[in-house]
C-alpha cells in the first residue's frame, strides 16, 4: 500500500506539471489562431525526406471515422489526412525495412478542437501476413480488436517491428510532445500497478525516465517526422527527422507506448484506432481497398 501510494504521488507530481505546461501551450496556440484567422493557409506540407512514392499523387476522402484512409489507398503513393492536410507515405522505410501503412488519424485536444499531430501505424507486409498464425488472429474480427486489449497485446508480444510515425500538425516543442507521451505511459503504469512487483515498478520508472531523457530541448516544426518503433528485439527505437534519438531497451515501455494508441479505454486518437482496425480488416480479410 505504501509503495502504491508513493507511485501515485509521483504520478500526480509529473502529470500536474506536464498538464500545466500543456495548458499554457494550448492557450498560446489558441490566441495565435484568433489573431490569424483572416490569413491565408500555408502550403500543404511536402512528404518527409526518405519517402519513395509507389505511384505519386494524393487522395482525398470525406472526414468521417467510418470512411477510413486505407480503404482508398491501394495504388496511391501517399494518403492525405483530411482534417490536417498532412500526407503519409503508403510505404515507409525504417533502417533496411519497408513497412506498409495500416491506418492513421489525428490526435486532437477535444476541448479546444485542436489537432496536435497525426499518427500512422506501419508494419512489414510479411509480418502482417504472419498475424493469421497467431491465436485470436486466425480470422480477424474488427469488433473484437476494438473492444478489448487482448488482440493488440498478442500482436505486440511477437518479435515483429511495429512503427508509429508521428507528424505534428502545428509548431510546438519537444518538451510538450515528450510530456504527452510520458503521461500516457504513466497512466498505463498506474492502471497496471496492482499486478506489478516492486522491482518491476522500479524497472518501468527507470525506463520512462530514460525515455524522457532522449528528447533534446528544441522547437518542433509542423510537418516534421518522428518515428517510434517497437522493435522485434523488444525495445523502443526513437527517431526524429531521420536522426536516431536512441533506443530504450525495455519491453514494457515499447509495448505500452504503442498501446497508448490501440487501447479501447483511453486511446490517444480514436479516429486512428478505428482506422487501424479497418486497415487490418482490409489487409487480413482480403477486402477490396
């Protein structure tokens, strides 16, 4: 009980400070928006360096959760997220591997309606094909995937790369993004604390601190690229604009970073989660795209 109380106090201190910083940032953004509502919009962000288009061109579609991005993306080189106009490559190269876009969507601050960033989930095509050999994945059931954590956790326990590509929808800084990621990890830790030993809890806290330390103190421009990969070895590899920020070799952190986007209770983006589920359904059940 004493250990749990200490952990919750630590969680409260971290999240209170982070939330205060984030609110200040959002008020600044909102004020900036009000001051510039009559200005013409900036040009649409070009595709990040390193992308190789398969055919070129863009797709547009209606901005609804039930009309997912991937469903219309079979032959295009990129897809455009409609609410932010940010483009994502269908095929993404990380290290020597090419990965396929499964689904994407915006992370939105609901009470202000501000899009913070867009995220996309990528996997190697051969690994997607191997999912059918896993228990619970033999016949992909989208509703089962969306209603419970079981299928997503089964996926993340495999020796497969799962990549989350994140592109900011507005200018920000590393600290704000880092603190948002950290809050998600701390919340996941708190939710699981009743099943953690004291030693496991210390290991997780050490991994979270290491994760935080990888972010340099700098501004982040709209349209730049973060790539986070849960590696087949079980670590979390972090990159920004093609630069390696480091790898946190902790399996809990790697899995739970991705689960921040796949869990059914408090996903960072429900739109992205729905689109990822639709993408798996399309790819694994051979539905027309």
